[in-house]
């Protein structure tokens, strides 16, 4: 079955921009025209492809078409870039959607941003998602590549190990003093900071110390805000070594157990699709991870 390119672009614009009106502005057409394209696409496949929520999301059937739309756009952009380059020396602009976890984005992934800044022909669309859940964005066709903790390749994707991010349970000296038993912290009572409800790193540490019930828990959904909260003594948290800097040397933070840590293996998953730009991005991600992550 052949699908209309304008209809696929309308679906892509709705999911990327969240609403029919925003998609219309992006495509420089009317919202009515966007609705007509989606209705025609849904009539062709016999299924609803867009959930009319805020923001709009693709249904299971829509996710299949979304992957097709991204693949087609990537191939079209790459071909246009080659043709323009041959004709005038100008490179085509290619949009790359990538999922990355917040801690990576705040640390080693900045080297990827630096490299992409030197490539004006690449437009990045970053999706910040927990490393344990970013593979789902690949399955739905939302992204072309993802930094994930899932070593099993999503169908249609390749996977390669990047390295390990090490997290250590840490707290401010004042907080530790307040909850110290003399032989270590009172894990069951000491407040904890979590990034969000998907963040299980602190639970991993607590389970090692036999704590079943949740201590008082603060949610701080920002990498920099998370570190600031731990430094301020709001609670203890699993802090990435890459982000802690000299905090342990200066006494700004203290480790809660010399050997207590959580290692999170990271992988790069990307669509198995011929694309020079996606290949180039993969090389950059690989190099940035090699220079910053642990490689046991």
C-alpha cells in the first residue's frame, strides 16, 4: 500500500508539535487542511492514527505510520542534501530526533551538542526521557536514535554499548549528621530526593540496606535542580560521578558508604536506516561516550 506524503507529513507535524493548530503553522497550511489530511489517512488505513488529546499522540496504528514518515523524511532530506551539494555546494538540512536521559544531557552528551553546533545542516530535536524508558520512543517512531539502558534492540534498530554511568548515594554533611547512627545513616528515616517517579536508583540503594517502605521523598525533575537539592540538604540522592565534580574533595557532599554505588549501563540504539547524517551522529555519540563514561 502506498501512503500520501502530505498526509504522513501532517501526522508527523501533529505529533512533533502537539496540536493540529501548531502543525498547521509548521506546514504553512490551515488547521482544516491538516484535519482533512488526517481524516483521509485514517480512512485509508481504517483506523484512528491520532489521539485528539493535549498534546496529540499517535495511536498504535499511527506509530507505524510515524516511523514510515520519519524514515521517508530522513531519506528525502539526505537525497536533497546530496543533490543540492552537487549542484551548488550547499548542504541540505536534516532533522534528527533523539532521546537522551537528563543526566547524560547534563554531562557527557554536551560534547554531542558541541559537535552538532559545527554542523549547521543538522537540526536536533531532543526528547528527554529516563534511560529505562527511552526505547519506547524508538518503538513508536518518535525518535531515530536513543541513549537507553535497554540492551535488547528494538525491532528495526541496531544497538551498541556506550559505557557505564556510575551513581553514588550522597548527602550534605549537615543532613548526614542529623540522621547518623554512629555506624551509618538511618536509611529508613533520612529524606531522599528522586528525579521523578521513574527514577529507581535510590530504591536500589535502599533495598540493599533492607529498607522496604519509602522514606520522606522529594521529587526534583531536573538534573541540575536534583544536585542542588542534595547539596542543600533537602535529602540524599544518587548523584552521577560525572556531575559531582569536586564536591567530595571540598566536603560539599559526603558519600554514604565508601563502596556503595549504582552502575547504569548505557546503549545507543538507532534505526537501521541508510543515512549519512544518522551515521555521523552515531560516530559523535560513540566518541563522546568513550571519553566520558566508565568502561569496565
